[in-house]
C-alpha cells in the first residue's frame, strides 16, 4: 500500500489526510429544512439512489510531535474501514508515536479507532474531546431524549473514559495548543468541533462533519442529513463555517470531503474549489 500524500503545511504543521474507508449513503438520508419540494429538488441533484462518502482523519506533524484529528473506525465497522491504521504505519508512525488525538465529535466513524478491544490503541496519547460533546454524551437524561438510532455516542463516550481514564480530557472552544484553535460548530452533535491550523490568513480549518456533501450543501446550506442531531443548528453552523472560511481566506477540509479546498461566495450561497 502506498503512503498517503502530504496534503499541505499550515503554520508549524504538516497535514496528512488519512483515508479510513468510504460510507455508502442513500438519497433517502438527505433532508431539507424547507420542506418536501425543496427536498425533492435537492435529491434530483444526485443521479443514483446511493452515493459514496469518504471517511477521513488527519495527522498533524509539528514541533511537539504527532497529533491526530480523529482516528477513524478501527475494527468497529468491518474490513472496509480502519484503513487509517495501516496508513499511519505506511508513513512510519507507530502507535507509541502519537502524542495526542483531537476528537471532533463522538460518532462511530471518528473515534472507535482509538480503541483496541476496549483498551487504548494509542498507549501514550492524550485524548482531547470537545467539552460540550462529552458533557452531552455522558448525560443519561440526554440519552433518553435522543432517538435510539442516534445513541451510539453515549456508548462511545463510556468506552473512551474506561480505556483512557485520566489521559482523556475536555477543552472548551479556543486555543488547544500553539497554532491550533478549536471552533465550535454545533448541530451535528452538541459539541461538534472544527480545528483551525495555522495563522488566521491562509489557515486550514478541519471542519469535520459540518458538510457531508461538498457538491451540494455549499450551494444550499439548509440541505442536511439524518445524522444531524439538531438539523436547524447544523445548518447555521454550516453557513457560519463557510462564511468564515470565505471571508478570512481559510483552506478547508472535512471528514467526508475529498481533500483540501477553499470556499468562494456565490451570492447568498457558496462553493468549494480546489486551491
């Protein structure tokens, strides 16, 4: 297997995209906040009933060693996923080399890669979880309010706490470490978070799941997917993210989009373009 390509340098960090696998999504999982007619129009833009969504996580190589943003599915979703582990080995990064992992949110395609049969997969890593996400996914009352099909984050939170103990910590929005700042983008989950790498102008925003469909949602941020716990708030965060990126000249990359791009305004809408 060939090693992943270096995808860029932002500030003091080299960024390497790791492809963990690809999800098969359905047009039936697409929603629209403006009703059925808008939803029908959005779905017509996807010619097939099923479409592929890549699953990415990221390596940040910097002055303080190796940091990951998310860790993929590990063994949780079968042999078609968990490719990030081999990709790390291909670029010479061992399990003991990972100093910390910045979690974007507690979903099953982002954090099971941190676990190895209930034990830490990265035995020396500090795990940093968005404060609001861990608070939500450890709240039993909140669990009862969430549809059963959307409750996986509660079990993941418990598993991470059991495996990593005091090596798991939370952070509010703001500076995580020199040259890395978290930006709260709630809606997909209550604490769903992006990470801004580098200085403001020309920085890279890893926006996680603020977008799932790079060819569709920038033109209409009110298109969402059933995975968003709070679809209205997710749409607001989606628009906010793209406004910030367009106005400040940030590069962007997501956990379900192909690679590093930039954001352009198109009237009241946006589009992602290759830099």
